[in-house]
């Protein structure tokens, strides 16, 4: 009987002793589900009891990182790294997925390579797309209905869209939201709000997904205009346009005046420069001509303007002073005709043949 009792108690004793001896170990706690935005980090923890030998992390069934008790983590990609934490009775491995992508979504598993010793969780990677309202300001007349369109593009999954006015949520019956499939496994959403405003208000379109800490929003200001307000607004608009037009025309006039002054000054400067250049050219030409005349005179001498060539020197051609008729040496006169007079006697003129112009001789001296 005692032998039978010892045989029954032996398995329980071995079960209690094997973990302490390092022959048996188990996963104490596995990873938990995580939802992150694309491009951020995702972290998963797996805790095993003392005595473990190897621990493997898998993403969608594919090994991405291995941790060996005697060596530490064996990393094969920069996107998948690990941090280790050891206590007196357990070992914790933390898997870090960097720059998460849509393709990382799925099952994340921690395995110790023993039968039925694995634990898993799910990773959801979401994409925060764009959100906008086509018009930032709308003007609505009295008793008029307007449709305001809010569009969300490139989200994963499709966002949940709601509307607010002046910090209060609008009833969902007043707007309609449609979702559609976009490119690259992304989703789009279009929400149309129908509104008949009675006063100026600010509307806000909100788009939310689980990974966002706060919803993304877009706003529009709806300006409510009555008949009296519209007339005042039109008058103010006309006055504003008149002021703007006057300012623009003044600026244009000033710019044109500056351009004209600049053109005139430029022309004057060019004309003065051209005149100075022409004066310099004439001055240089005159100096060159003067130098040429001086050089010519030095070579050939000065011209005697009174010179007459010898071939023109002919006494027959030169006029002479006419001589008086010859006087007879004999003459007769009666005594009665002879009388003494106080009138002086005329001396006979001396007959000489002089040339009108004396002979001129040209002398040339070469230096």
C-alpha cells in the first residue's frame, strides 16, 4: 500500500521539481493586442519561467526575431528589435516593431518551441488620412438651405464621421455619410450635412479611428445674411472695392512716374555720353589733321605765294610804263615869245622803262 502511494505521488513531485532543475518551463504571460498608426512603433511582451532555452517571435507565421538564453536576441532586420528584462523567477522579452506598415497587421506570436507552448496577439496598423471641407466660409441668405460636404481620403480603416455646431453634436439624421474603397487598400468617406441656418455658426467635421488619440477635424464658418444685412454688406463691399481700386491706381501711377523719370534720365545720360564721345572723336581728328599738316610742311617747306614761274616771265607780256615822245634838241622861237616868267620851268622827265612788278625768285629751304 505504501509503495502504491509513493508511485502516485512521484509524478507530482517530479512536476514540481523539473522547472527548478531547468528541464521544464512555460509561458507565464503572452503578448496583448495592439492598435497603432502607420509609421509608429508597436511593442509586445512575452514572459517565460526560469529555465527557458529559446524564444521565437513570429509575425503572421514568419519568424522575425529569435532570443537564445545563452546568447541573447538574434536580430535579422532593423525593423524588428528586442529588449530583455530578467527577474528572479522569470524572463521577459519585448518585441519592438519600428515604422509599422499596413502589411504588419495580423498575428504576432511568441513561441518557446515546445508543444502547446505559444501565445499570440493581433496587431492592427491604421492610417490617418486627410480631411477637408471644400469651402472654409459660406454665406447663406435667410430661409435658404445649404449642403456642406466633408471629405476624408486615404484612411485605413474608413473613419467614423460626425458633425458639431458651436461645440454641440448634430443629430445623425441631418447628415449622410458614404464610404468607398480607395487605392492601396485605403478607404474614403464622404459626409453631406443639410442645414438651414438661422444665425451665423461654426460647423466642425470630425473623423475618428481607434489609433488616433483625438479625432481629426475640419471647420467651416456659415455666415447668415438677412436682407438688411445683405444691403449693408453690399454697400461695404462697394466702398471697400473703391478704396482698393484707388490705392491700386495710385501705386500704378507712382510706378509709371518712376519708370518715366528713370527712362528720361537714362536717355539724357546716353545723349550726353554720345555728345562727349563725338566731341572727343572730332578733337582727335583735328589733332591728327594738324599733325599731318605740320609733318607735310616740314617735308616740303612753305609755299611762296608771290612766285611766278620762269616760263611765264616774258618781257613782252609784261606791261610797261609808256615813255614820253623824244624832245628835239633844236627849236626856234621869236623874241617876242620869249619872256621871263616866275613860273618854274618844267624839268624834262627821265625816260625809264621799269617793270610793273619786279622779278620774284622762289626760294625753298628743306630742313
